[in-house]
C-alpha cells in the first residue's frame, strides 16, 4: 500500500503516520526527518538543505526525488509506505508517478488533513519529540503519561526543531499554499483524494484515517 498524507505543517501528518506505522506495519517516510538526519550527519545534502529549511522554504525537487526514489528500494518498504511531507510540488508529484510506475507500484490514496491556518502556530511551537525513539508529543495536546518520560521507550531527553518557531511558520505556510496545495486538484482529478478533519482531536483523526484505510 502506498499512502500520501497531505496537509500544511502542523496538520498532524507525522503523528498519524507514526500510528499507521505501528498498527499496520507500513513504513513512515518523512522527508523532513530524512533531511534533519542528513543535516545532523553533516552530509553534502544536509549542508545544502539546512539554510533552506531554516528559512522555511522548500529544498530542491531534484534532491527530494532522489532521496525518495532511493529509499523506496529498501526492503523494509515492500509492505507499503506512508509518504509524510512528500510530494510537496507538482514536479515532485510527477516524479513520484514516474518512479512508482517504474517500480511497478500503485498509489492507493492521498489523504488530505484539512486544517485552518490559525491553529497551526500553536501546534508547531508546542511540538517536541523523544530524542531516543522519535515519538512525537505536544506541550498541550499530547503529553506523555509521566511528565518528562517517553511513553514508547522510557527516554528522558527530548528535542525541539529549530524551524518550529512562529517566524518560520509563516514562510512554511506560504510554501504550502503556493506550491503544495495545488496537488489537491491534481490528485482529486485522479480519484485518489480522501479527506479527514485535521481540526478534530488526535484520536478522532486516527479513527477517520482508519475508516479511509478500510474503504480502500
Ligand atoms: P505535521 O507532521 O503535519 O507537521 P505533527 O504530526 O508533527 O504535524 O503535529 C504537530 C503537533 O501538533 C505535534 O506536537 C502533535 O502532537 C500535535 N497534533 C497533531 N495532531 C493534532 C490534533 N489533531 N490536535 C491537536 N494537536 C495535534
Ligand atoms: P517537515 O518535517 O515536513 O515539516 O519538513 C521540514 C522542512 O524540510 C521543510 O520546511 C522543507 O524545507 C524541507 N522539506 C521536507 N520535505 C520536503 C519536500 N518534499 N520538498 C522540499 N522540501 C522539503
């Protein structure tokens, strides 16, 4: 199964992708996480990407399609993947179509997480992840059961992203509306676009995602 989660930064793509991964054995492919790993490793791609990411702009289509095309060949992707943060431009969507056709894979659904822009700053500025296992949390909306201890792995160190600040959110939202939102009609026209209410509570969104999966 190949799923795309589409929505602005903070819509809840990563949160729901982690849940789908845990429940259905699909692999979450977050291009943002891949770029952050490249930045941390100090690779050539990481060096190129860092300044662009800090400005809240988009990394080049060429780099992104290269990363995804390579990753899709890994054996763990055989059971299916959830694309989280890719594609983000029409050129990336077209490149994805081409690479799926070449690999004999079919896009099953694109799930739009519909949200209002005015809630996204609070979502993004409150976001943090476990440094050990990457589980995602929020200061207000998703706290660990025991404060300061990761529910999943017991880790006690957490990270916040350098681009998760109110200033960068404005450029990231602009990039979403100008470059990514045009993918909605592109996928609607192909009959693969589904929607969930990204404004609902996290568990309610999970229920809606499950209903979409059951229907496909
Ligand atoms: P994205 O991957 O789309 O950028 P995330 O999944 O990282 O977004 O969610 C952003 C933040 O908002 C996280 O801290 C997450 O815990 C929280 N969050 C996700 N979905 C919801 C929701 N439906 N309601 C409230 N908070 C949410
Ligand atoms: P995310 O973790 O999805 O919020 O992505 C963080 C940042 O990584 C974005 O603001 C972009 O700078 C970059 N990025 C992630 N995915 C892509 C993509 N598919 N195309 C271009 N840039 C991307």
